[in-house]
C-alpha cells in the first residue's frame, strides 16, 4: 500500500485556501502582487496547476500513465505561468477565487482516490503528477498572506 500522508496535508492547505477565499473582499482579491500578479490571479495560477493534475489523471485513467511533457522534465515552466497570466488577470477576482477552491477540491479528491497501482506507475514515470498539492498551495498562500499583512 502506498503512503497516503499527502492526503492530510492537501486537506489542511485546501482548508486554509477556503478560509482565505471566504474572508477576502473583492478589493483584497484585486490587490497587486509582485511581477504584475494580483491575489486573485495567483489563486487562478493555483487553479491552473491543480486543473493540470485533474486533466492528467483523467487522461491517464483512460489511456494509461505516460511521460510528462518535455518542458516539465527540464523544470522550465516559467513560460507556462507567463502565458496564463493575462488570462488569469482578466478573470473576475471573486470568480477566480471560487473556481480555485472548486478545482482544488476536485484535484484533492482525485489524488486521494488513486489506486496504489496508479501511484506506482506515476512514480515510475518520474512523478509528473505531484500528489502533494499542499506544497504549491502553501507557497502561494504564504505569499498572499504576507502581502495582505504589509
């Protein structure tokens, strides 16, 4: 049986995300952050990467686990983030926050429900599906909370 410690950590950071989304005003969601981002667009960024997990799991459940895209193997994802930024900034801040939470719930449920054989195949493929969604969320939630305190 696979280690499922990631499930509790994902749940904790998703709860933290839900708390943040629930208490922020529209003005706070629209607050600028470094590099031309806003609080809402950073939340949308989290949604994009969680949605990637959802799509990969769905694809791999249908077709079998494959290799990650070559750009991700090299760790070169900045271009992906930069490419999505204008779209994320165009979203209504409240809607972006709500969608982020919905996608996080779906991603967490899907990674929690993966069978052991799928997890082993993911590891063998180089772990293109990062089951620990909490790590990325925590990084950006820390960033958002620090900016709002400043």
